[in-house]
C-alpha cells in the first residue's frame, strides 16, 4: 500500500512487553536456539556495536520482534547456531520463519543502501522502512525483485524443468524475473517461450510468496499448453520434460510456491497419494 510508505507510525507499537523475538542474522543465516526458535529476551542477547541497526518488525502473537545483522557469527552460546534461512524452514515455527524472511529482507536492504545512489552521501534511517540521503534528500525503500513461476499442463502431464542454477538434482517449474516494462502475464509467456519454445494459453493467477533470497516476490500462475515443440534454452535449463503424476521426480520443498503449484496439480489429477509420498527438502 503506497500510502503506508514513509509513515513513521507504520511499525510503531507499545514497548510494554518484557520479551522480544530476536531475529539475529549473520549473512543469510539466522540465529536459532536449541529448540529451533529465535532467541527470546527483553534485551538483545548479543552485544551490539554502535553502528549496528536494530529493526523493528511486526509482532508475532503480541510479542515484539526485532532484527539485527552481525558481522561475525554469534558463538557465546554453545547450543545456539546460525542456520541458513532456507534450511531454517524445517526447524522454525512457520510464523517465525516468515518473520525471519522479512527481517532478512530489511537487513539486506539496509546493507545495500548505506550510501546515496545519486550523490554518494551517507543514507540515514527515516522510518522503519525508508532511508533519506543526508545531502540531497533522496528517499529509498526496500525494493523487490519480482519473478514469475508457472505450472503448465497438457492433458495428464505437467511440464517440469531442471534449471542450471538448481543446487540439487530436482525438477521444478519454468520461472524467471520480470523485466522492466512488461506485465506479469507477458513475463510468463516470454519466459516459457524463451526457455522451452512453447506457447501457452489459459494463464491464471495462482498465488504469490515473499522469497527473501535476498529480496524477491514470487508470483505463481497456472497455464495450459497451446502449441510448439520443446526446445530448451541450454543456458538456463539442463532438461525439460512432460511428467505424469506417477513419474514425479524429486521436487522443490514445501516451503516453495513451486511445490504448492505441483501439489495443486497433483490434487487436480486426483493423486493426493503421490503428493504425500514426495520428498520435502
Ligand atoms: Zn544523495
């Protein structure tokens, strides 16, 4: 909501709570205690330096949340560990994980906007989600990199691809970043055409998901095959294939919208049994 931008009160709350959830990051790794929770304490359990900025985040179940980035991992508590945010999904309560994603995005934005892009002077925090240049007054807010992802079906098959940048040996869905000057729908059609040589029809919005790796928004769609032969863009894809429900390969974990799209397709195929058997990582 644009009208919220720059509002000094947007994240302000009463500071009457004895405990705070502390989202303490080192790089993309969040600090978790032995129970897989972020530390809960009235004061930050890590001694902070004057230049380290604490971000206020929306509360969880009435408990205040704050985020801070460390230059080096916290090692004072033997049973606490920094865990990469993707991996932390399996350890943390879901609501905490989602808040951790927001914290990570804000801290990343903070680190990337120390100086003004116009005049080079230092930027200063203006609100919880904006900064202002100390010289020229330019104002900046966290920016999202928007990407689309699409589940394309043809009869009883789903188009699955193995991207070059996938770290593991699994198959996902066609996806790509939105370019300037194009609509989400144009982006889906372009990505599908570029990566696979196919044309699609019946493009429908499915859902969206914040993707804090480091500052993304994934917008999911479903579509049906219209025409064309599979012709891979080798710079992007290792493989692409039409897959039946019974032949599902390893797929992305349940944290991803890719998996939600795949699960939705399996549901519509009447194959909830396959969905339950699939890996989760
Ligand atoms: Zn400036």
